[in-house]
């Protein structure tokens, strides 16, 4: 990510790159969206624990936020590791223990279930729309 000259611009650029809204970033940092708005407008700057919370939420270093140092530039969003929740980790662990033939069968079954749920959802939407007419 190209460094910009102002801290407020770096905050906006990184938040946007990560696909976060101001409200979403505020939730991650534990502050109000007004605080984020003021940081992004350059009215205030985060300091202390808020700076560290912001850098954690934006997955970048506090130094990059403060000074825009190119050598401290954050990893591009599309290169960040994906964080899995406990259910996803459990599924991966169980899946990795299966023989290859079973893995293919499970993938096919899950794909069919997702398609079925999508079809049912579409049918429910159509039924709901027709009742409103």
C-alpha cells in the first residue's frame, strides 16, 4: 500500500482496503464511530492505547499509522492470513483425517446441501413476494 502524507489519509486508506466501515472499525477498536470520523477527518489523532487498538484492527504497525514509514507499511489485505473460528478449525481437522475418496464425497454432499438451501431460500422469497402482491 502506498504511504500517504497524513495520518488521517492512512487510516481511511487502510480501513477501505480491509473493507471496513467506520462503524465496523469503531467496534473493533472499542470506540464510537464519531472517534473514527474525527481521526479520518484529521480533527483528532489516536494516541496511547487507542493507537495500538487501531493498529491492531487495521493490521498494521503504529509506526506506519503515525509516520507512514514505507519499511513499516502494512501487508496488503489480499495477502493477510485468513483467521478461522473454532468450528472451521474443527472441520478442517476432521476433514484432513478422512481418506481421499471420502473427502470428495463430503465436498459433493456439502455442495449439494448449499445448492438445496439456496433453492429453498429463493422459493421462500418468491412465495413471500407473491403474498405481498
